[in-house]
C-alpha cells in the first residue's frame, strides 16, 4: 500500500515543473475555477509547492500569492509559507557587516537597498495580499521581514508603510524597537499623523506589531495636536474615535485623561451609536481594564454604567440578529461579570431569535462567554435552543466559536446535559476541518484540544478528529509559544492519546533554551505529566533547560509567599510553584540521560536547585506530599 501511495504521489506531479505547478494555480484562479477546487486538491497542490519551493523564483512566488488574494482563492497555509519563504531568501538583502576603523569605532552599516528582483509596486501588492490572508509567520522570519521593509522604506507610501508594519507583526516574535522608530519617523515625515485617518492606520499597525508603548503615545499626542491645531477643522468622526480606542486597547496603552475626556464627549449621544460601535467601545474599555485594572476604572467611572444601560435597553427591544451579534460580543469583550438583570435580558433576546429560527452560532457563542464570565445559570429553554443551534449549524462556526462551545460544555451549568458525546464529537470534527483549511490559529487549536477532555471527549471515540488535529499542530509547531506546546502535550495526554515518538520529538524541538519558568508552574507540570506517561525520549539539552527553571520557580514561590497575597483562581500560588519545581527536579534525576546531565551541572544548577527548594521545605511552602520526591531527587543529585 505504501508503494502504491508513493507511485500516486509521483503521478500527481508528473509533467509539471516548479514553474508549471505555480502557473497552473494562478491560471485557475484567474478564470475563477480555483475557488471551486476540493480541499484535497489544494492540499496536494500545496505539497508539490513545498517540495519544489527552492526552484520557484521570487517574482513567480509573489505572483502566486497576489493572484490568490486578488481572486479570493486562499492558498493552503503551508504553501503560502513556502512561497513567502522563497521570496525572503531571494529578495531580502543581508545586513552588511560593520567593520571597525583603526580607532576602534564601529561605523553605522550602509542602508539596505531594494532588490532588482522585486519592484516597489510588487512589494506593495505582496503586502496587501499577505494581509488579505493573515496567518502567523515563524519568529525566525522577523529580521528578514524587517530588512525587507527597511530596504524599500524610502520609496514607500503611507499605506505601504502601514501594511509593512502589520506584516512584520505577523511574525511570532517581538518587533525591534529601532525598526519601529525608523518606520514611525518615515511615516511622520510623510505627514501620516496629520489626519485622524492616518493616526488610526498607524495605531492599528503599531498594535498589530506589538510595538513599544512609547510609539503609541506618539500617535495619541499627534491626534490631540490635530484637534487644537490649525487643521482642527478636520475633526475625527465617531468611528475614528472608537477605532483609536480599540488600537490603544490592543497595544495596552492607557490614554491620557485629556484624550479620554475628548472621546467621551465626541461619543456622548449613545443612542445614536450603532450596535457595532457600542460593542467596540465596551470591548476597548474591557481590554484596557483587564490589563490596567484600577487605573482604567478610575478614568471611566460612570461611563460604563451608561453604556451598559443602553445595551440592556436595546436587548429588550428585540434587536435583529446582526445587532445581537455585536451587542452580545461587546458584553463578552467587557471581561467583567454582568448583573443578573442584564444576563436575563441577553437570554430573552436570544430566545426571540430562536423562536424565529434566526439564532446563529456566533450569538450562542457570545452568550456562553457572557454567562460563564457572570456565573449565570441559563434556563433549560435557552440551553436547549443553544444546543439545537450548535447541532444544526456547527459548520458555520469559526474556530474561536468552536473552542467556546467545547469549553462551555464543562463550564456553563447545565450545558453538558444538552451536549451529548455525539454533539461534542461533531464540534471536534468541525474543529479538525477548520484547522486543515488554515482558519485556526495555534492558540485556538490548543484551546480546543485542552477543553475537549474537560467536556468528556476521549481520543478513542474521536480517533479521526484527534489524529487530524495532531497533524495540524505539527504543521503549526514553528508558530507556537513554549507555554502553548506544554498545554498541547498535556491536552493530548488527558485525551488518552499516545502520539508517535516522531510527533513528540517535533513538538519538543525548539523548547531547548526557552524560558520554561516564564510559562508558569501549571504548564510545566502538565508537560512533565505527558512526557512521563509516554516515556518520551527527552534530549539532554532540554533536560538542562528544565533544570534551569527549577531555581526560578522556587524563587517565585518564595516571593509569592512573602507577598502574602491571596491568589485569584487560575493564578500562580507558592504551592504550585513549589510543586512544579520539585517535579522538575525529580524528573531530571530519574532520567538516565538526566543523571549524565546533572553530573555536568552539579557545581552550578544542582546546588542552587537544592538550596532554593530546601528553603521552601523549611518555610512550609512545599506541600507534604512533595517532601519525599524532593529528598529523593536531592539524593540522586548528590
């Protein structure tokens, strides 16, 4: 059978060069046939692109990406990554080395210059196409992407600068502060911050690229100057005010009292705001409140109550489905418990939609977020209507909504009784399909798998879906943060699956040298539980990384205990930190390679590990159940 499969693979590419494979797709897209192709065909085409990527020239790769966007024929994510990777290899100039002069001074490197293989107009189209099919890019591509933008920056228009910054933000890595400074300076030189529209556009790009807060403050200051300066006649409209608020929230930037007061005054006629504008204002405030707490609450005192009153009034007036989608989404994005009266208003409005068969998955998902966050027990009538909507329209749900359905099955009182195993399997199957089409982020995939065992799903009863999700996770590995890898392995273990060693090796790759202590004690204990259950072969370098996290976790436990603050649900506690540290120490001591590794680190990490954990034991922070494990591991190290 394997031989037949190999022959079939060879047959599918027979007669097509690397150029032919790309031109085949672009031709189909231009006659609008690519949109009708089955997913299996697109997957097969994507595999051929990946195999032949190094033979595809950059201009042709750009043509393929831009044609796909122009004709709304999304590429298979891995194929698009292969094509973009080829562009970066051929087009991006390597930064020239800076040689020191005789006096030892290091001169500034000469500026990067555009490549003759890519015209500025082509770059403009490429940036727009990448944003039309957004997906996370490997963190290793951050520097090449930044160099690509810097090389063409002097020739870029305002829109190109914004798009370039957004594309750089798609890389799973922190954007360079110096890069952001150069881009912002050039944009300012183009008078980009002279208009409300330009300020919003740059704020969106800065938020998307996780730029330093100081850069967002530059935009706020420019906005306030425009309000009172000579060009004050061009006042921002309501939509621009709210859009900038959303940008501030995404960038975790608390606006000044002057800006907030001006925004409240400009949007004071709440009855004139659309449902979407109301939702965006609540969502922006909610994100800032979650990040900055009391600072934001003091700034917006009284304002939130007025907004919630308007939302409740609209819910009681039996809004349309599209209005409900925004109103409930805004309440969920507020990220705070709502009053029982407001939750009941949400429930009643939903039941009105259900009676007319207009209740959609997006609204159900929004309600679940609100009810779980408010600890509201929905009526049996609502639970039945929600389950019926999920069952009948699950194919319409987004990846995030599928995650919400799965988590609500265990978190929303009474929901599990209306979501039998067959319906949960249906949600998981749809999640697997969505991931295959590239419409699922790594965070969403991990969340879906993590909530599945809590809802009662098992790998044995969902073999096909779990296998498909694991394959999607393997393809997304380069886009995952260390904490996500830990959570993923734990979820797979809890589902009762035992993936092949090659899959586990792929997922562990890249954890060496990462900040596992920063991932938190819960993530580490979950990772170790999975590795122990699977008897995974852990490289010595990763064991060293695990061992390096022990003293940091122990120190975190001591600091938490000294602070004496009571941890909120889900937060780290001294006991959790101590448990993770002991588990790490024991795991390294038990591994055959771990013994070899600890022998080489005895003078450094081993002594510090035992000292810190000994302090936890003496101060009573370590749980009694961990005492024997700690002493055993300490003896092994000795």
